C-alpha cells in the first residue's frame, strides 16, 4: 500500500512513518518546506518519499496524492492563537480534502483527539468510549479543542457528501521520547513549577509505538472504514501511579505543589462565575482556573479500547513499564531496518517532490 502521511516530521508522525515502513508500505511523507530532513528518523529509507508542502495553501497537494492508496492525516497546530491553529489545522484539512476529491483518493484516516468529548456533561466515573457525548460548547474550551472539533466536522462532511472511506482515530494522551509530562498531571505556574491537581484520576495513556501501530492498522483494515476508534492502552494508571513510575525510572519531572481536586474545582467555579457575572466574561482565565477545561483534564473517568481491539485486531504491545524502559534506554521503533533492495531515482528520497 502507498500511504501519504501528513505531519510526518512531528512527534507522532515520525513513529507512524516508521511503523508503516516496518510493515512494508511505501510512504510519501508530507513535511513543511523548511524542515531539515536529515533530522527525521528513517529519512534515507528507500521506501520513503518526501513531499514538501504547506497544507495551508492548495499548491502541490493534488500532485502529492497521485498514486496514493490512503491518507493518514496527522498535521495540526497545537500552539499559537486561535487563527494560527485555525490555519494549521482547519484550513490545512480543508485543502487536503479538496485535493483528495480532485485526485480521487477516497481513503482517509484522520487523527483526532480525546479533547473533543464533553467532559463537563459526562457523569463522573462514566466510561469514555466512541459513543460518549461530544463537546457542545467549544467556545468555553481551549483553541486546540475548538479547531479539532471543526476538523472533525469537515471530515464528516467529506465522508457523507463524497462517499469517502473515512476512519477517525481518537488517541488519548500519547507519551514517549521527550513527551512524558503533560497538562493532565497539573497546571504550569512558572518555570519548572507546576500545580499538581488531584492524583487519583485515571490518565488515558497510549504509548507512542502502540498508538502508531493502531493508526497503521486502521489504514490496512477495511473493517475500520466508517468507524470512530479510541486508542488507549490497557491497565491505565492514575496520575499518582504514573508519576511514581516516572520517578522509579528516573525521568526528570518538574517541581510540584499538590492541591486537592475538589478544592481546586471549587476555586475554579468561583473564579469562572465571578468572571461571567462581574467581569462580563472579559477575563481570559488560565486553563487550570476554567472549570470546563479542569474537568477535561482531571475529572474521574474510565476509558475503553474495546473497539480498537475488535475492529483493528490490535493489542497494545508495550505495557507502561516496558514503554518507560524503552524510552529511558532509547530503544524504539524509529530505528527501522532497511531492506536490501535496488532503488530507482523515482523511488528515492525526494524523488517525487522537493
């Protein structure tokens, strides 16, 4: 299979590219025009082609889709103001989908996020699965959630209006090399100082290699077409258990000030109501003082991966302990063994687009 993978130079993208190559697929990796390819894992693999594109602009996208069997769409912008994220996530997706229609490529695996769920209105201790309620008041959430919700709307329209073969993958918190501390563990106060909120909420973790394998499985398996699939690992830890594991494997973690979850939630609701009533909603509260965002990060839920197991025939390969050992010893999938094959100019790195 020939896969076009957007966001290929990102944290998740590099592992998805590596997983696809390891499974014998040809990969056309979309990276930004300014990206230094020598910093990419697998950059010299003979089954890898590079397409330098700015998905915020339409130019070149149709050409990049020629000969492609399926698209894995990872590209998104997590930083910056709303308009920066809108361009990098929503406009980029709109341009990609328009190009897929023109190039007659129907198969899309769109990577979404757990952020789209309506955690405020889902009862405490409920199980989050693919049928859980979607956020109905996105303006009260952060810009990342808002733009990912808009992206999912575009994908649903693409599926319905063009009879496209779409799979939506919603990973939980993806952790791995250089990505083991998260806002699901607290709120940053200043520098290396964090406020640790609660400790007993379950974290919807998925190790990067487990997640990458699930994403590639979704591209391979026709059973995933038309499905929304959540990706989390087995035996999910609480916040406290996860931090204990990080300390056990000697990961550097920030200094923290603990605060009770119930107390923090009461403080956040008080500040939110004061802002709405006295300040007419003019103050932009930090995430930890917004009760709606606070529920999305720290409210107590359980999480299901049964659909992923049944539809994708997928099992998380690495447990939390095994994953942390791999991260700490730099053993991971990014070291892909190259096959001994002759490569034509057209198949070589940058042979398609530069």
